[in-house]
C-alpha cells in the first residue's frame, strides 16, 4: 500500500538551532534524605502527588510562579518532566535560583553540533591543554575541569550516546519523504471488518472475561486511525469475543468512519477524540489496557505511557524505535513498578 523513500541528511538536519528564550533556572536542593522533593499536578498543596519525586540536584526551568509554588519544566535529573513544587518546607529551601546550565558537551568543547570526530578530538586537545593539572598546578579545580572535558569527548565519540543526545535536544530532524500509492480512504475501504488480516489459522487463547474496573473497557486502541490502528481494530473485532474495546485518535473524521465500520461489534464501546496532551490521563482512566499504535515515537514521546502509569492502566506499544524504547524504560520503569503497572515496549513488533 505504501512506499517510503527516506532521506536522512548527515549528520544533522538542524545543526544550528535557535536558542530558546532565557528563563529562570532553579536547582533542587531539598529532599536529600528521601530521594528528592514532592511534585504535584496542580498549584494547590493538596493537589494530586505525582508518582515519582523530583530528584535532589535536578535542574528545572521556571514556567509559572504562584506565591510559594513553582510550576517547572525539568532540564536535567530524575523525576517528573513537569509539575508544581514548593519553594520552601518548614522554612528550609527546597529549590534555589541558579545560573547553572544543562550539561552540553558541545559547549564544553567549544564546537558545533555538526562537528566531525576529528574536530571533536582536535577541540579536546586544545581545551585540555589549558586546564591540565600538570600545566595548572595552582588551580585546585584543574583536575575536575580536565575530567569534565574528557567525559564530553568520550560521550560525543560514542555514536549511540551522541545520537540519543541530539534527538532528545532536538538537534537532529530526520527528513522523511512519503509517497502514497493510495490515500487513507482508499486503504480503509479495502479493509473488511470481518476479514482475518493477520492470516491466523486459529484464534489465540483469550482468558475468560473478568469484571471491569469501574466501567473501564478492556482495551483502548490509541492512534486507531493509522494503518496499524485500523488493522488492530479488525483484530479486536474478530478476536475479542466477550471483551470490550474502544478507539481514540486525533482525526475526528477518520474516527467516525472507524466507528461506523466496527460499531456492530458486540464489544465495541465507542470513540474519543484526543485534542491535547491534557486529555491523555483522562483517557487512560477509561481502560484496563492501552494499546498505543501512534507514531513516530520520537515525536509523540512517552506522555501516553506516563498517563497510564498515573491511572493504573497497563500499556503496550508496537514501535521498533530502539532509542524511544530506551527513553520509555528510563522515564517510566521505576514509577510503573511502584504502581504495579505493566509497560511493554516493542510488543508485536514486525520487521
């Protein structure tokens, strides 16, 4: 149905990004004995506590200030990406203003993000001479400065670490040119709701139905209007006898067409249009399991998985993006274990 001529400029599509507007940065100094400070969803002290703490030493950026409460965006360290924290607790500072900047290996070596390996090595040699402990015996910080430069060089000479850093900081933007052999409507019309698209010789073993949790559907297909999502709907229609399922996505017109095709299914429970990231947690509370077939994941990120962990909803996705799967593990593994939630990346991946 589709063909994808892919053009990936090397190594960076955006080697000189426009720097963001300056904003006040804060450093977390409290919570040293408890692994960090409490972060909450809202500005009220009684609002819902986020599942993980904001780690001591984390660097955050100020988004909004309301009295003694700070809404932040995390720059470095462990903990929720955004939320509200208190400035003080019982008179002691929890966060303090700082001029520190997020660690930037390119800035440390004085090179641009599109520097070659040879340029990285050359920049390290020039910079290290100025801070080497043997050449700067009177500088007590010479050794730590030299170690920092060495770490930056080794980091940038590691292809995987450098690629992950570039993507996370939006320094790389792969250009994908997609040529469609047929449009979505044509593809959709070719799918028969009763056709076994996966060519299964027999139905897989499906556990007996169990009582739903507070009216939740058994499975919610997030991103149902895509090609993979449409196939997933067909499988649910055929295979989930005695189970309930629903669909969600951003395109209202396509969702309506999906609903018209699959609504006769006894287990189908309707559709939800997602308009913003704020809708995700509310959506996660409507299901026992979310099957996430949105993408590309490097753009969508881990917001749906984080919302599922907060809602106590199991989560599975089908992406084969290795870097995203690593980010998924680093972001939600700890909080998912604590909440007893199963998070499965690359489930059902086909190559």
